C-alpha cells in the first residue's frame, strides 16, 4: 500500500479590508468570483479605472455593485413569488 504524501497548501493572501481600491484579482477573490467570469460578464461588473498599467476597482464602486446585485436579487425573488 502506498501512502499519499502530505503537501503544504498555500492559503490565499488575507483580504485587505481597509484598501481604497482593489485589483481585479482581489475583487474576484473577495467576492468569490473567478477572474474569467469577471471578464465574461464585464458589462455587469463594477466600473474600473486605470493607474499606469493597473486596472483597479474603487471601494465605492464595489459597494455600489453589491447593492445593485442585492436589489436585482430581491426584484427577481419578488417576481418569482408573484
């Protein structure tokens, strides 16, 4: 019988809650989305801005996006129950 070797798991970097802007990767990790889904649904994602070669999402844009998604979820739940 062969045993499986124990391997060290790497944990993703801790979320930085006090950041004023997130990279797309940080935003996706924070909201449990894949980066591929972010780009696939780019028109439904929060507004981004560029600083030199970096594309960032402001904390406020992320909060607006979450509020819009929650409102859309409430509207669709209300329509389904009617």
